């Protein structure tokens, strides 16, 4: 999952760079929107990764509790 997050962030950076360089205002805005979408996807994956890690850390490793 870390690889996907890194790739999405790279794509976001690339789209943002292209948006700055675009001469056409509409194209520039579309690229900025794309950059935000890539960044949002990366953020969601990162949150899911953290949530999964948190769940694993909260499990009872020795099975000592009975859930009550």
C-alpha cells in the first residue's frame, strides 16, 4: 500500500506542476483538480493504512481477555 500512496503523491505533484505551466486557464484548472484528486486518494489510503495498523495493535496478543 505504501507504494500506491507514494505513486499517487508523485502523480499529484506532476499534475500540480503541469497546472502551473499550462497556458490555458481551463486546462490549468482541470490539472489542479486532478492533483487534488490524487492527493485525496493518497490521504484516504494512508488513513486506511493507519486504521489497519491501529486495529492490529489493539488486538489482545495473548488471548488473555474474554471480551467482557
